[in-house]
């Protein structure tokens, strides 16, 4: 008994000793730092010590029971557990809004189904593709047909259209609807059908094309279910308001619908042209309903449309451009765009144009210097007296009135021109240009053109051996002529990765390996930069002494004033022309074939 008591008390005495030692040490440390601190031990350690001394066996029994209990809990938590089968989940796909019209707008009801997509195969094999009688209880009750579309998809198609904005709850009869082995995670589901909604689709101020004086505002509303016309029309308020928002006039209106009443168009009464711009304001109060019942709309619909004032005609833009005529020659044209349709004669009567001086007066610059960049604020009556008036030739339009008009003119390329359109011009709808339009524009440069005209021709050895070159707005040309050495013709064939009309040599192999090169430079006569110039080049001098074969030609621009300058800014095109011809030998009457090829570079800016 004494040994057992010693065995029980020894750990406790050790713990008490350690605690007392730590307390004494802590007391000394605290006394050094903060001074004396008074503390008395709680009563429970002494009570525990007394209990252990009086009843050591009971205390030991309690400790043993606690140890056994902890071990039992640990064993229970870590014992092998049976594998629980995976439960089947599903996704509810609420039905889309029913379609009430076909692509042509004719009435055709197409009810969209409700679908349940299961995570695993859930249907019994004998039910796949078949209708299921019962198995689902819905609240509110809906008549229809349940069908397993496949073993993962359960579909419900109602006999009547879905209720508008309804909340539907449903319960599964698992034993009746699913395969016996299926364990569902949840046997209930719920979904909502689409609520009735309305929106403003478009709003516009319209002018009758046949009667330009007739003007009105049209606003389109769209609904996802057929709208109740009575509920809609009694909630419409249409008013004409000024810039401050004050109502100038309440407007009468009419409403038209499509066949299935999914769209409504609100038409205002005919509007007169106000002096100042106004706004037509539409407000449709909340509470709209569908003919099929259901919820009411909670928010009001609003739309506003601007009504142009009398002086609302504007010149949207004026742009100079080049347009090819029937002879494929570029002509200078001013394109003018207005906010309304105007008559060509009226626009021509109100429009004047001048080509401004090349240089600012007093600058001392010569004609060789680039033209001065005139700004609109620098042009006054004094400058216009020194400017050259331009004759504007109107281009006829298909209709009497048009919003885009064109005028031909003749001016120096790169020059600055001043265009003035007087106020007072009227459009077909009665609107007036309130302020004059003024602008300064730059005449565009004519596009550069330099190329060999034909893709191929026959060069007779006994006749002319000329090729034709067409140019425009180019001062000269440089023609590089490369004659393929007869011994290297096979190299051109072997290393050509392109075609014979567009040869492209591969790797680091180029023409310099196989040709002997000549060069020809020629100046073109000065003339109209918009007119095409044609030049002939005679290749006979390169075919003397019986030299025949394939010639590669490179054509590029050339400035005669700068002998070494080449127009590198022009895009390049490579062309090869193969031109066979026949020569008759008067003695043997045998035919020989001569082939000439040309590769050209075309320059166009």
C-alpha cells in the first residue's frame, strides 16, 4: 500500500515542486521589475492533494477510466468505414421564354421545355426515350408530359404555355421515376419562369421620303410575352418639351402592333418645324401586363427624341478626292455631305471655292519651295483677292435631292483651297443652313504610276522589238535589263520557287549569278500630272550578234535632276514575260524559236 501511494504521489509532488519553483522564480523576477506583488494560492490544489491522500485508489481508478475512454474514442474514430455510394446530383435548366412567332413574324407558338440534367445515369433502361406517367409532383400543378430524353436528361413539356413569372416547386417519386440503384442527393427542386418585361428598342425622328414636309417621332417597344394593348395605351404620355424640360405641347399618338403583340410602335402626330430644337418625351407608367396574366412591370419606360429646329441643316464634311473617269484618268472632285437632302443646284449656288496663293505674301519664297500651309483664320478678303477662283462643275445625282454631292474642279496638286458655303440653303424637309460653312483643304497629289503594260507579247526577230511602258506623275524611269546567260538557263529553272510570271529565286542565289546586266535611263516630258504618258523601249540593241534568250527587266522611277536618286517610296511588283517568236532561214527553211522574258517593277504612289 505504501508503494502504491508513493507511486501515485510522486508525479503530483514533482509537478507541485516544479510549479512552486517557477512561482518563486517568477516572484523574484517580478519583484525586481515591478516590486512586491501579493498572491495567495487557490484552494483547489490543496483540496486535490487532500483527496488523493485520502482516496488514492479512487483517483487511480478515475485516471485509468479516463485513459480507457480516450483510447476507445480514438479507436472508434479510426476504425474501417464502409464505402458509401456516390449520390446523384442534378441541374435544373429553367424553360426559356416561349416563342410566339416564326422568322417571318407570323403567329406560331413554340413552348420551350424544362430540363433536368443528372450527374450520372439515372434512368431505368426501359424508360429511356419513353414518356413517364407521374413520378413528379409540381406546385402549382401543371399538366404536361415527362420524358427521359436520355439516361441523363429528364424533360418536361407542358400541355399549355408556362405561367408568367411563376415560382414552381416539385418533388420526385424516386422509386417510380429512377433506376433502383440510384441514390439522389436531393429529391426536391424549384425554378422560376420568366417574368413579363418591356423595353424601349428604338426611337427616331422620321421624315417621309415621299412627303418631306411630313415629320413625326416613332418609338418601338418590345415585350417578351404578348402585351395587353389596353393596359399599355392608357399608360402612355407623349409630350413636346423645350431645353429647360418645360412641356410645350401634349402630343396625340397612335399605337400599332405586330401580329402576336410582342412589338408596339408609338407614332406621334405630325410635327411642325420649330424655330429652336425641341424634344419629344415618352413615358410609359409601370403596371404593364401580358394578355396571359402574370406579374406587372415595376419600372416605368422612358425615351426622348430630338426634334431639329429650323436652322438645323449642317454641312457634315467636305473632302477633296480623286475619282477615275470613263477613260480611267483621275479627276479632282470635292465631295460634300450635308445632314439633310439638298438640291444640287441650291448647293452649287451657295458654294464658292478659291485656290489660295502658293506662298504667303511677303515671304520672298520661290515656286520651287513647298506651298504654304494656310489656316482658316489667316484667310481674309485681302488674301481672297489674290487667290484664284475655282470653277465648280456639279456631278449629277440619281435623285433630285441628296445628302452627298460632288463637284469637279481643277487646281494644282498640293495647293491649299478655300471653300465657302453661304447661309440660307434649304433642305428638302424645309431646314435652313443657319451659319456659313468655311474650310481650308489640301488638293491631293495624283497617284504615281509606272509599269510595263502587257503581261506578254510576241517579239519577232525580223520586226519591232519594243515594249510599252505607261507612266503618270513620274519624271523619268530607270530600266535595268538582265540577259540570262544561255549556259545558266537551267539555273533559272532549277532555283525558281515562284512562277515564270513572278520568278522568285531561293536561298542566297540571285540574278547576279546568271545574268549580264544593262541599264537605261530616260526622262519624261513635263505635262499634266493627271494624264497617262506612254513610252516605248526598243530591246533590239540587246539582241545583236545573235544574242537571244530570256531577259529580266527591272523598272523603277528616276529623277533626272538627281542622277543618283531613285523613288524608293514606291511599291514594287516583279513580272516576267515570255515572248516566243520564229525566224525563217531562207536557205534551209527551218524554224528557230527565240524566247524573251521581262521582269518589271511597277511604281504607284
